[in-house]
C-alpha cells in the first residue's frame, strides 16, 4: 500500500477550542499537527501588544496548548506547524523552549523559526523603491495612511516551512504565512513534490483550505441537516490522509463527535471563496472547479482530481492601520411594545447626542430579536417578548465617542419603561483598526529560517 | 411555482474585506440546474438590494453542485470597522436561503421541487 501522510488541524483561529490540539495528538495516529492562529487583523493586535511588551506579540495560547502536545512531539515524532509567531516568531519560539525545559526529552525538540514576513520596518524603504502597496480594492497608495499603519505582513508560502522541516525542525513557528502553507509544506517535504508540480501542489492547497478552519469541516457550523450532527460537545477536529499523488481523505479520530460527509466538506470548500477558478496562493493557483469529491465510508470523504497553475510573481500583504474609534451600547426592552419602546429610546439617544453638538461618521442602530442580522429580508412578528436595542457610533473624535458611552445608562430612568439588561456597565471605547490588502513583488520578500534548541 | 432556497439548498458564508461570499449548494444533484437557471446574479442582486451597497458576482462550481456569490459593499466597511452584529458575514448564508424563486410548474414537478406556501 502506498504511503499516507496524516495532517491534523488543531486550531482554526486564535480563540478556538483549547482542548483540540491535545485531542488531536492523543486520539490516534497523526504525522503532523497544524495550528492556525492568525486572522486578517490579528497581526495588528499582536503588534500593539509587542509595543507595550517586547517579549509579547505572539499567540500565547500556543505555549499553553503545546504543553499537552510536546510529549507526542519528542516521544512519537509528531511534527507541528503553527503560525503562532505573529509579529514575534522568535519570542514565541523562546517562550516555547522555556516551557519545554520542564518536559522529558526536551533535548529532542528542534524549533524552526520563520521570519521575514514583517514589512513594518521596511515600509518607507519599499515605498521609496517604487512599491506603492496600493489598496487592492480602491487602488489608493499606502502613503495616504502611512502615518497610521500598525502592522504590515507579507503572506509567505510553503518554502521556508519546508526548509525548516528539511533542517530537522519538529516544531515550525512562523509569522504571517498563508494558512494553507502550514499543510502544503509538510506534504511537499514528505513527498518531495517538485515545486512546479502544479496539480499536486493545488491538491495540497485544497487539503489545507478544508482543514484550516478547524471543526468547520467536521460538523461545526454546518448548515446541512445540522440538528442530526451527533455529539458536538465531543467534536473531532479534521485530519487529512494524503497520498503521494495528492489525493486525500478528510476524516477525524474514531470515537469523536461531529460528522464528516460530502455536504459538510462542500460547505467548507465554498467558505471564504472568491473566483473558484483562481484560488491564488504564493505557491500555486488552485482551480476549485476541478475538485472531485466522494463519500468514502463513515466519516470519510475522498477528494481528488484537483488541477493547479503557476502562481503570480506577487505576494499579498496584509496591512492594518488606525482608523478612528467606535463604541457599541445595548439595552433590553421587554413586552409589551418592546420594539416601539426600543425605537423611541434610539430616537431619544440620537436627539441628545445632536443637542450636545456631537457628530459621528456613523450612528448605527440594530434591534436584536427584530431582524438585526437579515434586515429588511425578514419579517417581524407583531408581538415580541423582548428586543435588544444595540446602538453603535464610529468617528475620529475620541471625546465624542466617550461621551456617547455615557448616554446609554441614563435611558433606564429617563426613557421608555420596561427596560433592563444594562448591568454590563458603560460600553468600552475601542480603537478601530482597518484592513488594507495590498500586493508586493515576491523578490523583495526574503524569508529566513533558524533552528533553535533547548 | 414558488420555491424557497432553504428547501432546496444549503449555504455557508464568510467575509473578505467589505465583501461577503455566499456559497450555495444544491441539496440534490437534480436541483443544481435549477439553481443555475433561476438563482441568477440579477435575482440575487435584487434580493439583497436593500442590504448591500455594491454589485454581485456569481461563479459556477458544477463539480460541487454549488454557486458562489460575492456580495460587494456588504459589511459596512469590513469586519473590524463595521458596527454590525454580523461583522463577518456569517449569517448572509441564511439570508440567501430566504430567497424565493419562480419556477414553471411543469419544470418544478419534473425536478421534484418542494413548493413554498406562505
């Protein structure tokens, strides 16, 4: 029988189920564990943390979760790929090594650190050299928000992770890389797929896309026949069993909850998709219209036939910048006339804000329970047991936003009756961090890899 | 005959910047051509006309019995900027499933489509 590489996903975003990584290494045989922590704007949060504390700037959950995973790494040879490094991969690796010193056989740990994605220190140099870093949708040059930029990171591909694995790393910590590279790199390393074998590379990308969001491919957030999906409290995270030809089976450990079927995997395939013919990554362009998918027994789905094409010579850059402030406040109005009372409260708040001479870029009101999420597409029943008034403001004047946060609670004694649910206190003022997607030439990004031990 | 998408398809949605994507998947093989024919770009744009600010794009994935829609200007500026409850377009999927299409009776019966009665 031909060789199979098993890659398990243990984290679909920073804040995902803490138990999942340990369950993935203990629940059955796997070769690799991939952990994805980085959403579009996570880097800016981490950048802010590092400004306050130079030792921070990475996903701290990773260190906690690795305590449960390390025995499998040093004793059983499971290897880990994780983008937990955030804006400080070296700091993340140091924290991991520090924690590992208390674990038996820690001398077997080899941590590969991938850096070079962080463009924050290089922005001016890049702009001076003619790289506009224009907004991918609006076309505006980055110089228009330059002084407000918080973080800038290139999405690096599989190359440097493969290099770390080839140099013997059993845990690879990266900063910003594509989520799918965390899966593609182990496959290219294990099978020695040529870097221009577009179809097999594309298959690796599809495998990555299916498992990178964790349990969303094993029954979590699954719309298809959701009420019959068993044992979600015990949900198994996804595993791909990949063959040398790139075809693979999506499954999960025996005895875990959830469900792996064609319907759920298809839902995950179309999640966050753009043009399905061009799923662009730094390593290959995958054509999702070529994917073949078939049931392969209980909790097993086979995926094959994927085609790919050469990538572009650009890398995507994820930039975050400060864009004013916001706050959201809520109150709950109960029957009778819940919605009418909530609407009257909204009118009063807006009038008081106007009388104070405060202006905002936006005041946004929703009535939760009376179609906050579907808007005019939904119809509202005549009698509602309660409605949550949810009112938010956004603008550049922090003082105005602060003042707004003082205008919610007074409604309890100065507005319509039947109001409650204000125990949470004043809303918090948050800085708005906006997202600026851009492209940069591959040849200006120079990832580097180092290997650290205890 | 009136057919509601909830009864013939399932869906998942997500965000990219200020754009929502909705993947719409036929519940049965024989219903995919119905989706292709009647859930047009124009029909979806009309459905969401009071909800989104931008245009609609549609892509076909016959291999997955799926259509992918991009709804531009759908998130009040994008995930971190927006004041909306559904900041990341997670429930645009179910908003899509509210769409009711008109299918000629003979064609609807031949495909075994469940009629939607209000």
